C-alpha cells in the first residue's frame, strides 16, 4: 500500500542525483574510471603485468613503449599499475560490505536487548583500545598473508566502528514515537526492527561505509606494503610501493607511481563519500 | 573533578584486562612453535615435552594467562627469542623513541591546525579558504607510506638537504640539532593525515563560533582581527579542538608505524614490524601491549583534559 504512494524509482534517483554536490560527481568519475580500468585491465594494459624483460630493468618513465618505466624485475610499471586496480578495489569494498552485514544485526540486537548490548559494546571497547593499523597488523600476522586473510583482517578491524554506528543509530530510534506506536499496536519485536528501525540503520551504515572505504584501501595496501598482505607476483599497489622502496634512490618511479594510484583512488572515494554524506544530512555545516 | 578522574580511570581497568587477554591470546595464535624456536636443532619429542613443562605450556590456558599477567604486572614480559634479551627493556627504549616522533607529529598537527583552521574560517569562501580546504582534502587522502617516500625523493635524494634514515648521524652523532634534522621528515609524514583532519574540523567549528552572538557583540564593540579570533572565537571551540586532537592519537600511531619502517626510526612500530617478520612472539606481545597502553592512557588524558576545560570554562 505504501509502495504505491512512493514516486517511481527513476524519479527518486533523479532527485537524489541533483542533491549530490559537484565534487561527488568528480569523485564518482574517478572511482568509475578505476573500476573500468580493473574490469578491462587485460585489454587496456600494453603488456602482460608479469612479463619480464630484465635488460630494461629500472628504466625511467618515458622509455619507448614503457611510459611509466620498468620495475626491479623488468616488468612494465604502467601495465602492473592498471592491473593493480583490481586488488585495491576488492580490498577496499569487500571488507566494508562484509563487516556492515555483520555489524547491522549485531548493532540492532545490542540496542534492543540491554544485557546483550552491554556485553557486545564492552567487547567493542576492548577492540577500540587498539589503534586501527596496529590491530590490522596483528591480525594479518596471526592469519598469515594472502588476499582472503587480508579481507578477513580488515573485516575484523572495521567491525567495532560499524557496530558502533549501527548501535547508536538503532538506539536513537528505540523510543521514537513511531516505534512506540508500533509497540502499542502489538507489533512483534522482529517486525518493528525490520520495518521501522532497519531502514534508518541501513542508511547510516551505508553513508559511514562510503566515507571509510578510502581509509580501508590505504590500510590494506599498507599491509601489503609491509609484506603482510597480498603476495608477489600479484600486481598490487601497496606491494609494488614496498618493492620499489629498495631502489628509491636509483629509480624513484617504481615506488611512487603505484603509490600515486592509491592516492588518486582514495581521493575519488573520499570525494564521493563526503558528497554523499552532505547530500543525506543537509543540516550539516559544510 | 577528582571524582571524574577516578571514575574514568576505573572504567579503563576492564578494558586494560581485555587488552592484556587479547595480547596474551595473540601469542597462542601467532604461527610458529615456541619450543621449536628455542630448541632449534636439539628438538626431539623428549626435549620438547621437558621444555613445555618448564615453560608451563602444559598447564591449562587460564592458569598460563594468570601467571603471564602476574609477571607482566611486575614488568616482566619474557625474553626475546631473537635478541635473547628481556623484552621490557627493549620495549621501553623503543616506546620512548616513538613518543618523540609522535610528540613531534602532534605538535605539528596542533600548531598547524590552530593557525590554518581559524585563518580558513575568517576567509570563508575566499581564495585562502579554498586553498586550505583543497590542500587538507588531498593531504587526508594520502597514504603515509607514499608521502614519506615522496618526501625522501624530494628532500633527501633530489635536494640532499635532510637525512632519510635513523635518529642520529652514524659518524658524527650530535645532540638536539642532529635529532631535529632527522626528525623533520618523519614527523611531517606522521602528522599529515591528522593535520588535515584537525584543520578541517577546526575550520568548521570556527565558522560556527564566529556566527554566534557573543562574537557579533564583541565585533560591534570594535574588537577586530587577531583579538577577536583568538580572544573570543578560540574559547568557544577549545573543547572541540582538544577532543579532535585526542582522537588523533590512533591515527598518529597508524602513520608512525609506516614512517618508522620507511625512515628506519628505531621506534616501537619498526620493532613490531621486524619482530613479526622474525616470528619473535614475546617481542610482538610486548610491542602490542606497549602501544595499546599508550593509546588507552592517551585517550584517558584527553578525556580528562576536555572535562577540565568544560568545568573551568569561565
């Protein structure tokens, strides 16, 4: 019944798109081009990312055919950077989505049932006692290297933050008039949570997730930079930056080019996330 | 106030207990067998069993945790597998070096944000404001490990002005000037993200404060410029400022671990990194515990300072 009263999806999307500030569109374009780069990496990259020509080792940017130079093992830096978009997009978005999927029910339960809530939030307090990067490094060391373990580590690192967002949002709706009305009508608790509270919690979680992706990309690539994340020879920006560090004085491009790619992608996500947040909270001071 | 300090300190205790438990648990979960590490080639079934009994590894988990916690409370964190020296001494020394780096980073953050934030707020929507906003936005999106490498390329390699590694010069180590020169680039790298965040928050708070009635009243009395800004505006935003600076402790540590690795700064982050690579369990534990302690106590101090500012506002 309520569905019929809502404007059609296309109109709602159009309204939302107009509310987005221009910098969000710039961010979206940046992120979008990296996504396209990741999908069509095989077609765009001029060389195989793992093909090595040892004779050209450490050649600087501008070398014929290799516009961004050659790395320590004679591989084309441009081709590896293009392929590296895949790892960064996966390690940025997957942990954010998975941890949100765990945190939303956890936060809802913690907000509704006092005992469980106290227990869950005390456990989160302990996790909050570790700086994010320290927890990430410790978990990566325990779990061991590799993409799946890197994602698990980042999910666990994010969990306390996501749970707190879901918990605070759910708690603020616990005594809301429409929730009270639903309760007075005898609506069962699961139905109240699902219909009256979940939409608000989801909105808050999505906005928070969008603003945190950049930090997660930097942290995950940082673990690979330290050798605790994605392993060679996979083209990954963090790993490439770490490998290039050893030849910084002879061939600075090997480390700085993939690092610049991280910076650009994170800038895109941050522009998008900030814009989304401002569009959905019009009262905020810009 | 005393009541508040006592209450907050009391609240920290269960968190610290949880932290020590997680840290102890991490040694269990870290890959690599302690006994095999210690015995090396002399390992056989018999000697492993004897060493396990000697180290207390055959006892129940809770008993082991109790014994470990008791020793940790007395300052005994065990012996490093790799360095064969007591962990506590190493951890204390490295934590001190890290605090120098993080302290310098915090100083850059506080001073930089206290200058740039209000400046940007006063020039709202003008060129200065747009420049500060764009620069801080870009700075907030930079990975510390990339910024550090770029700074080395720029100021140690291309322009050989500043040293790129260590705390003191190897050949002619000399006092404060030497330390300052070695500290400059790492401190800048560590501070970058925090400087950006604190400047943005300070600017937003100052814009709001300048629109308040008591500032308008002061302006109409003829109070202008520096006195208006720092006499009336800053007072209003001080709790926000201290709060956001307190939140930076975690970020500063996060950046400092990469900074220490890149600039070979002999701090706790670099020690943690080398210990993880070398699978030195007790040392990893000691480093994690030290960082978590500094972090929790730093947050406690920030909370108390904010409360104090709140109480003594007028």
